[in-house]
């Protein structure tokens, strides 16, 4: 007997049975995609909770602008914050300070340091990353 003559153990499915089988395959794929999305959302929520807990433990408050999709809870917090519309030019003008960012010159006024970084999600190497990493491992944990 050749390979062509070997009897098949599977019977041919009718068009209705094929349709039912395809429907089951599609339902299983949809369920798998839904479960994968739910798992991704849970992981994102856990990561966000860890980040918020770390921020609260270190008395950190983000100055990041909120997206349009931010929740009503965030809007309530925003209302309770100080009114930042004060526009005294002496208070709001940019003041340039030269020095080592890892050993700032402390004065009577607060200084805001703005530094742009990549959004790869990983702690970088070289430059400011190395200087801050040498002082503390804390930024790497975030």
C-alpha cells in the first residue's frame, strides 16, 4: 500500500459542521485575546500601584501633565492643589544656574531642574544617569 491508499481515520465534515468548528475556533481565539488583555491591564494596575506607593513613601508629587483620559479622581486632586496661576515675573522667570546637578548649590529659593531623557523605560548609562546612579540606587528602582 502506498501513502495515497492509506485509509483516513477522520471523516469528512459537512459544511454545517465546518461552520460550527470555525465558530468554536473564533470564540476560543476571542476568549484568549480577552484574557491576555485582562492580564495586561492587571499587570499595568499593579505596576501603577507600586509606583504610587514608592512616590508616597518618598513624599514625591509628580508635575507631569495629565492626559485627557485621566479619571475624575485625578481631577478632584487637581482642584485641591494650590492655584498655580500666579504670574509674578520675578517668581516665574527662568533663572539659569551653572554647576553639578548631583551636588546642587542650595539657596533660599527652590530650583527646578528640567532634564529630558529617552522614554525607553530603562535606566540609561553615561552622563546624568551615571552621576545620579553613583549617588543613589533609588532612581533605578522606579
